[in-house]
């Protein structure tokens, strides 16, 4: 009877909550009590009593649990610490390896987080869109950030969805002066609404009125300090020298410095009003427009209405040729792939690549941990055996070793944070970033790192824990227990192979990237770029008009071999694709040729041979509007055998042009493109840059001469120069340089950590075989033989890693090279060379231990124990 | 053997109850005795934490009784004091009498 009504579930729970040693008596007592109450007060009360015991018991239950687990944890802790201290080398390898891996992860996490957070600091970030445009007639061209000057006000008028809009135009290399001070700046011209749409807070001044007056200017904190020092800049007058005029601007606001995680930055903000006359009636998209859409407006719906809008405002000819589309502000940095960006954007693939690299490095470190823990398991077997004998279950042992791994990984995390702050400095300078890891602003990050430490500890500790807890106490405590199973050895070897394979991939990658960059910089571009100094002067139109005077002034110096003033050098710009109709073709037949403008003596200065006909000449007036020079590829494209004297027409020309010469092919753009069919037109009045070819042995002298001479020149410009070869390399192959640096760093770390692990394993093996070595020596084994014997196993693994690494490296690097039209072939020597590097490094690592063991006196090694 | 630490008040009360109950000291009777002695309602479960601790410290030991129907067929578990338990009780008694000696006028008159 009583058995039926007895609440079994509650009893079951209660039993679990009571100490095991009094559980039995308590269970009986509870049931007796229950029956007594049921008899006296009824079943319901009895049940209530019974169930209420559970919450009532809870506090003391928790108390007891904690007490005993704390006791146990104390013990685990003690053994952990003892183990770390006892095996200093192994602990160092584990902790240091993990710390390096984690430090890489920390840096990359910081990087990726910044990448993902670009532009998100704006309060309206999710409502801001940029209008990008794409020419779709006559053929699709690459979209650009530019849109027509007038669409911003028209959009605000026509669409209630558009809350506000901002136009921006950024100019480069203007000079601003204050008293005697002259600075080169890149001014941003924008509508006053910029300060309202975006979140760019002002330290001084009012964002509503700061840009209302066309003659006002807002500068950043940093620029204010550079110009004014400690002086209050508000109300001061700055003179800005634009290309052909200069005007005064009054400082009406000081911006807080623009955060680095913005897809465009600026330090000098002037009202758009100044550029109105110049751009208002421009037929081409000329400024960048951002829209602030109302909340709840779907950008997709809004985008659909744009074509009608374009038709309404643009001439038909342009309306049908142009497509506008919206880009969400927050996706611009990582996902926008359009031309004419105002700032330097990134690509999401960078984040993926770097994360992969960091993960691989961390993985290599985790493998070290797994390997060393399982290899050294024999040293802990006694402990496991004793623990099991006195009653520890497998679960407890498992937890102990997992806990140990997590503990070690937390120690590693401490070092990782220190290492990361070191790495960060290199990373920032290589990648041009401003990442910081201060504790206060990164609380979430640190919480995440603790989580990372747990994951890493768990990942690297799980296998050793399972391995160690699986031993049977009887086997373990027997003296002749053979440590390590075949499976364990197999796993360990496999992990070493993977580690070295990863290192090899990185090293091969480094070699390939290095070779390709070398190839690019050594490749004959078809023009002579050595010892050329480039001085841009296009920001002072009055000065450029005196080009003849500049030339004669500068060529007086014997160190300056020749001087030209022209548009730009070869190697920077591939030219503007132009539809041409060559002589003999019908009117609707077009050939697409790239158009480039050149100045006087351009070809002879850059050492480009004219292989047919003649160069442009200043003496022949018709050269400016009716002459054309082709490159070899263009002649081939047109299929002409005798091009001189033939005519080419185009919408871009005022009248038909006659071919007067053919130049040898040279690389007008980066080596990612092949040489395109191009033609050159003569623009002797476009005088953007001075180019000087200087004598190679007195370069310093020449530069100081130029610096001094420049001060007397009639220009407001600051003396600014670049060496052409240097400029071409850094500006065209910036990304490749970064890739190369990342590869170098990663391969260094990977091989270092892998070797740390190998060192540990070698140390362990040598210890294990001390006696064997002693006996071998006694029996007449020589040092070389013993070293070979001991190293053999490791070298085999490293060799095996090549089989894994080669195909992976080949596929990955081949893919990378596809970006270049002019590229190296991946050669077998690169693989062999990396294999040799890794082999030598790993042999040296192992040999420290093996040689030490081999030269040891056998008397000592045999007496050991 | 030297006593490591003095037993706590609740342990003292339980030990005394077991001593007082002599051969009839098991969970329920101990609880009732504690409630009687202190005048407060002690919970069944809270007795066991202390009993468990006393067992571990080796102050009491347990013996099994006959199986009983009202206990779901389980045996009663009787608790008895070990000499160590008695010694522990005497130790706190000595301390008690020492710290109370000479204190007379503590009573508060209502």
C-alpha cells in the first residue's frame, strides 16, 4: 500500500543529494517519516513534505559538493604544478608553443574584428548607402564610386525615402599655408550634411553650422596641432592653394581624429561650394554620393526606382549607358570591388587567409602538446594506476588530465597576451594598421580569449586524457608494462608529419612569393626606370606653364642627365579603352585600343625605341591633333603590315589621326595585365610631373641640390619626390609585399613551433634509450652511427611530410600565381630547396639531443637509475 | 590521540543525542531528539550532512538493524559513539565549563 503512493522520483533525487555514506540510512528514514505523516495527516501533506525536502536540502548539498571537489582540485592542482616544475623543458615547449599559436590568433582576431567593424561606429551606419555607377553601354565596364554631381539634391527632392545625402570629392596634394608654414594636404570637399549623416564628432564648433559658410573649413585635431601647435585654431585663416587659384578659409570646427576603421579618412574638410562651378555641369559622374535612407526603407525596393530617376535627369545618351546601384556603408570596406575608391579598401579574403594561417600555427602548437603528453604518458602511468587503485573512475582521470591541459593553456594565454602585444607592433607596421589590445576597451575580447584557452586546452588535452585514462591499473603497476600502444605511436608520427607538412607549405609559399616579386622587379618592362626621380607639380598650374624654364634650370646641374615634364611615367596606368575605326573598315566596325597621353621627348627619355616612323615633334604643329603613335601589339591587332601614314578615327578625336610611328612594346600597367594594343597621342601641354634622370653615383648630392634649388622656384608646392623604380614597386605590388611578409612570418613561426615539438620528442626518446645507447657504445658503436640511428626516425617523418606538403603547396601557390599574366613557373627546385631547409633545421634540432646522448660516457648512462 | 579541532555545535548536539538515545539512535529518533533539545525544527536532511561528517571523522559508527516494512524493506541504521566521539564531547564540555566559569550575571531580566 505505502509503496504505491511513495513518491519514487523525489526519493531518487533526494538520495542523490545525500552523502553516499549515509544515503542508505537516510532513504529509510525518509520513507519511515513519510509513512508516519501519511498516517497522521494524510497522503497529500506527506507528499508535500517529501517534495519540499529537495529544495530545503539543496544548500547543504551544494556546500558538500564544493567542499569535496575543492579538496580534489587542490590535489590535481598540486600534481599539475609538480609536473610542470619537474619537467621544465617539456612544460616550456608546451606552454611556449601554445603561447605563440595563441598570440597569432589574438593578433588575427583583432585584425578580423577591426575589418568587420569598419564604418560601424556611425550611428546611422545601417541606413547609409553609397551610390556606385557602372557604364553598361557600349560594354560593361568596372563600376566606380562616382555619381553625377546633381543627383544628391534631386534624390532628396524626389524621394521621401531619402532623408539626407552627402557628396564628396577628395583632392590630392594641395598645399595649405598659415603664415610661413606650408603643408601638403589632401582636402575633402563635402556638403555640410556630412557631419550630420556620418558620426564625425567635433571637439570645437557646432556641426550644424560649421560648414554653412562657403569660406569655412573644419580640420582634424591632429592637423590643427601640426599647423597651430598649442594655439586656439578657431577663427584662424588658412590659405589653400588649388591648381590655379588660392583662397582663404576660416577654421570653424575641430574634428575628433577620424577613426582608422573608416573606409575614407580626411583631416581637412571644406565646403563643396568651392567646386560647384567646376563640376555642376559635368557630363561624367564626378563625385561620391552617400544617402541616408529613412529607417524601414528597403534598399532593394528603393534601388528599383533609380532607373526611372536617371532617365528623368540625365540626357538620354547617358541615361541608357549608365547604371546606378547602392552599396551598404558597412559592406564597402570588405566587399566593394569598384574603381576610384576614396580610401584604401580591403577584401574579406584577406581575413580568411590570415585566419587560416593563424589557425594552422595554433594547430601545430596543439599537436606538440598532444604528442609530448602521450609520448611521456609512461611517466604518469604510475600515478594513474595508483589513482585508479584507490578508487578513481575513468571519468575522474579524464577530467584531471583535461583540467591539467586547460590549466596549461591558461598559463600559455598569459604569455600569449604578452607576445601578442609584441607581434602587434610588427603587424601594425607591416599591414599599416593601428590595432591595440588595451584591457579596458577589449573586455569582450579577453572573455573570448579565456574561452579560446578552454577550447585549446580541451582540444589538445582530449586525446592524451583519453589515452592516459584508458590504462588498466593492474597492467600499469606491473613492472614490465610496455608503454605506448601501436596506435599511440602511429597517431604521434602522423601528427609530426602534419606539423612539418604545414611548415613546408609555408616555406614553399614564401619561396614562390619571393621569386615572383623578384621576377616582377627584375623583369624588363620595356623601358628604363632606373635612377629616375619623379616630382609631381600638377597642383600648381602657373608653375607647370614654365616647363621650359624648369628644364633649362635643372639640366644645368651636371648630375642631372636629362629632364622632361610630362603626364605620367609608363608602368602606372594601362590607358583608357577607346573605340577606334581604323582606315579601311566600315563605320560600325570598331577596334578597342587603349589611349595614352605622352609629352615631349617621352619615348626617348624612358628609352623606348621607335621601330618604325618617327617620334612626336614640337616643331610639327599638326602632331598635337592629327598624329598618333601605335605600339607593336596594336599594329598586330589591326593586322597592318605598313602602318605609317594610315588613318584612325574615333569619337574621342576631333579629326582623323595619321599614324606617324610605331614603338616597341613596353609595359604600361602592372604585370598582372599583358601588354594591350595601345596608341599614344601627343599632349605637350599636359605637364603633370617632372622626371629627372640622374647620375647614379651622386644621388644624395643631387637631391640636396634639388631641395635647395626648389626653395627659389616660383611655386607654393613643397618639394616632394619619389624614385620611379621604388614608386612602381611599392604602389603596384603592395598586396603582394604584404602576402610575402605574412608568409615569411608564418613559416618562421610554424617551423619554430614544429621544431620545438621535435626537440621535445627527441629529448624524450633519447632519455628512453639511454641504456641502449650505453650498451651499443660498450659493444663498440661509434658516435656517428648512434647519432644516425637516433635521428633516423625523425628524419623519416620529416621526409614523409614532403609527400603531404608538395601537392597542397603546388595547388595553393599555382592559384595565387594565376593573378599574374607574367609569372614564374613553380619549379621542382623550390620544393627540394624547402625540403632541404626543413630537413637541416629538424636535423639540427634533433642532433643536439642525439649527439649529447651519443658522446655521453657509457659508464654514466648504464649506471643511470 | 590529540583532538585536531573542536567539533561544531551542531555536531556536539547530535553526538549528545546519540549518546542519550543509546541503543535506539537512528535518523528519525536523532532528529526528534535534536528538535526536543533545541526547541527548533530541524530538517530531516540537515541531520545527514553532520552524520556523514561525523562518520568520516571517525567519531561515530553505524550498525544495521532488521529490515522494516515501513522503511520500504530497508534496514534501520543505528549510530553509536566511538571512544573518539566521547573524547570529542568531553573536550568541548571542558572548554564550555572553562569559558562559562565565573560568569553569573548574564541573564537578562525581562
